[in-house]
C-alpha cells in the first residue's frame, strides 16, 4: 500500500502545469458535450408518421357538407321570441350559480329548450354539460352526433355576440335533427347585456375635407386656445378633453356591428375565426361561470361537465348508465340514489393533425403506439390530465362495456390533476373568478374535492378525444397572474373551512 502511494505521489509531482491545463480543457469539452447531448435528447422530435387519410385540419360539422338548411323546419324549440328578436318582458334573468347576486354575470336559461329527451326520467339519461364562446358553437354538432342523451350548452354572449350565437344556432337547428338534444343557455356580464338583430344600414355622410392646410389651421387654433388658459382653467380643459375621448370610445363600441355570417351549406362558415365583441374588446372568458350554468341547467341527476371540443367515444352515455345500474341495482337507481363523494373519471386524449378522432379504445391505443395520439395536454401541461393507472389503462384489452378500473384520490403525486368526470349537483361549484386565459381554471374545485376526501373512479372502455388544433397563448401573462392571485385567495378560504390534509398539498399558487 505504501509503495502504491509513493508511486502515485511521484507521478503527481511530475504532472507539470502544461499537462494540468490540457487535462482541464479536455474535461471541460467532455462535460460540455454531455450537456449538449442531454439537452438534444430531452428536446428531440418524435417521428411523425403519415396521416391515415390525408393532411387536413379538423373541421366540426364536415359530415354535413353539401346539405342545405330547411326553410320550413327547425329542430329546436326557441323561447323568448328568438331567433328573430328577444322579448325582454318574458325573460327571467338569474345570477350565476356560485356568485349569486354579488356576481358580475347574469344568466338566461333555456333560450332553446331541448326536446329529444324531455319524456325521459332524470335517472334514465345523463347530460353532456358544456360551454363555449360564439366562434366555437359549431363543435356542438359533433357532440350531438355522438352523444346519446340531453346536451346542456351555455354560451358567453356580451353585446352583439348574442346575435352571432343565435344566428349560428338557428342555422344548425335547420340543418341537423340531433340538435333537438341541445338546450341553450346564455350568460353575459352585467355591463354588456346581449343584443339581437342590431344590424343597421350603413349611412354615408359628407365630411369636411381634411387637407394638410385644414389640419394645420385646426392645430394652431387649439394651441392658441390652450396657451391662453391659466393653471386652473387648463386643468379643467384637460379633464374635459379626457371625458370627450372616453365618450367617443364608448360610442364607438356601442355602434359596432356584428360580422355578417355567410353559410355556404350546413357544414358551416368557411372560416370559424369569427370577430366577436369579446375578442374585439379583449374581454376575459369566465369559463367557470359557463360550466356552472350548463351544469345547473341539467335535468338529469348525473352529468359530465366537459369542453365543447371533446368528442365522446361510442356509446359512452348508455354504457355509463348501464354501469350505474349494475353497481347500484335497479331499485336504488330508480329511487335516484347516488354514490356519495364519488365521481367517475373519463380519460382524455388528443390526436395529431391529419388523424380522424377514434371512436373506440382499440383504435385509440393503436394511434398512441404510432405516436399519432397522446393523453390530453401532454406537451402543454403534463400533470393536468395524466391520470393514475394510465399505462395499465392502455395495456388492458378493450372491454365491450364501461367499467371501473381503479379508485384513486386527487392526492400527491396527482395533486395537480384536473380530470373531467361524471358527477352530480352535490359536487363543489367551479370557482367563477378564475378565467380561461389564466389557465388551470379547474384547480380550485379539484383541491376542494381532495379536502372533502372524494373518490375518483377511473373508467375503462370510455374516453373523450380532442382533435389537433392550433393554440394561441399570446397575451395571457396578465390573466395568469390574476388567476394565481385569485387561486391564493381560494386556498386561504379552504384553510379556514377544511382541516388540513397534507396529501392534498394545500399551497399558495397553482
């Protein structure tokens, strides 16, 4: 041992400064190469397989292409004088479900009353509750195509957005008989009540010519007037100018007209990117108000609150009802019994561009194995929809029915999970102060369900799927900060209301 130490010491002594420098340079290059290799591995692009049918963008209602709307038949039952006008004296206006009278939003229920399942018992049907802004309404036709049950749709309609929404719904109701499943509910901010039929003729007026000489003379007169003012009158003049500018801006907003919608056939508009009042005025979308409104209007004791772009798998509604009867028994089911503090989670997936939405689990799993489908928001928010038992769900053979796979809780390491589920009116409301632009809008409700020790039953043989679509995430920083602050307030309220459960990870921030 001593001999080895002496030999090593001799060689260390002989290592000159020049050799030390070379050794350090080589070490630095090796470490840098490893870092670059690791970075490239983490950000490598997955192989892209050719699409099954062709490189196309998903278009809701494409199956109606070539069909023309009926002139005499509407499959929807409009109320309150719609679709031509709105008779406000017949309208009952309600506050939002969670906010109550203190809420900044108001609701008009059953602007369209769904008639397809009116004679069904509330225990023999299950409702698809969803929400939208006018430019996304056309997705409802895909849900009506595949959902075997009533549909509750709430639409955000400030100002002339109601005109856009009613025009689109009126067109769809004359095109497709399954629209009779849909009940339409409208919600809007109190500051911008909805309007219908506000198209006005364009009036041309003769204006004074604004030549360069005229503009210069006007500016000179304004400057002379401004210089003649003293400090007191100058301050009053500035306030007057500001007031006039605000009045002009508000008058301009009030005179804006809804865009003219031109339908070539029943497959919808050529471009669904409609210019709405909400987008023109940079208004946030209170998505949780819409969710609560659609849920509150459900006439069945079980429903699923989902997004309008998600398409259900084959037979999801009747298969779920059959599962309930099997678990609960006919007697209890007919009496309207429910499972206390238990919700039934439906897995969410999305497909790549150019891939048709799969209708069964076997096709979905094949697409996932080919890297043409993945669980929802995998690249955007990996923790949001990654559910417990995901790999087991994919490996299990496709059952002919919907059945429970496992019972989980929304606890660590799934404490940021935001599932969609079949539930009842006993579940907590969605937090209405959280906006869609601020992201993670379901987080507060899910935290409350964890604190109340809810069971999450993950279902096999059922799923919801989202088509590939571009996502615009620009201009959301401010909304995300607002959501973050409001979520903190919700967490503070939960700490006072519920005992602490460490596995729920009650913390400030999303």
